[in-house]
C-alpha cells in the first residue's frame, strides 16, 4: 500500500550553519549570514508553535485500537503459519496415498487373470436300443447286448447264466470281479466325455483381492484427506480476510505504518 502524502503545512525546515562554525574564526560577513539563518529558524519555530496550537486535543483511544489490531494481526499470522503447515501436510499425505493407489491398481491389473481352464474326463450313461449287463459298483458294461431276457431286478441269480459270469458267483469281466448281486440290466452304456472347467488359482486370486481392497481403501482415504484439505483451505481464506481487515484498520489510522515489515 502507498504511503499517504505528508501535507506541506506539516513540513518544517531549519538551517543554522553557526552550529558547524568555529567561533574563533567567524568573520563579520559570516556573522551576518548566521544571524539571518537564526532569524529564519525563529520564524520557523513560531510557525511550528502555531501549527501545534491549531491541532487541539487528540484522543489516544485510536492508539489503543491500533495496538489491538496489531496484536490481532500477529495472532492471525501465527495461525496462518500453522494452517499452511497443515495444508502442506495434507498435500503430502494425498500424494502418498495416490502413489499407493497407483501401485494397488497396477497389482490389480497384474493379477486380474486368476482363472485358468482344465480339461477333465467324465463318464456318463447314454441310452442305447438294447440291454446290457452292467456292474453298478464298477460302473462297467460287462456284457454288451446280453442274450438273456432282460432281468428287471438287480442281483437276480439268473445273472450267473450271463456270458460274463460263466455260471460263477463273480463276474469275469468287470474290473472288480464283483458278485452277481452288484449287476443289473439296462439299456445304457458308459461313455467317456471331455469337459473344460474354469479353475480359480487361489494364490493369484488372493493377491488380486488384496490389491482391490488396498485400492478401495486408498480411494476412501483420498476422499477423507481431500475433505480435510478443503477445510484447511477454507480456514486459510477466512484468515486472509481477517488479515486484510486488520491491515485496513491499521492503515486507516496509521497511513505510514510499515505493514510489510510487520507481515514478514
């Protein structure tokens, strides 16, 4: 802010060379000059006295108000430094969390493919147009197109007459050599088919889930930190308004007050 100009009526000039002269070497000519300067100084003193007399009484209450505003200015500056530190800390924390979120997002992308495929063989029963002798334990067709009349009940002793038994108690063709009691007739055969399954790689999925959780937590923390930063910025804006108000009051009452030095 510029200084207010000093009125000409408030400026006074004095010049007395005699104060710099050596009395032992004063010449008559110099003495005349010194007397003229002295008379001019006396007239300037009379002007000063008249100026002071015209000023009248002035209240000192304004000085107290200036002092109070100066103290408020100092307090606001101290609070401002504290808020600026908080703002810087909030910026640093947000930068740190954003870096962590970037790292989590990178890991999320890296481990997103946590499934693979695997081909398995499955045995299933398929309808045919004739009956067969089947072992229920081994799940095996022991005699395709059995010549016996179809037997309805499982484990019938008539199964011993099947070619697979050759009149014995146990089957000669099923892998387990099971008893006739485990056999039955059905119009089905066992067919082996391949099926592709999606298999979850648990270790990869664990790391993927952890990355997703870290990313979500970082995002939530950034939102909280951003709110805190906004609150600090709002408080700084309010402090700036207070500073401007204090400076305005001080400058109004004391135009030549050095606010620049006060704000340093």
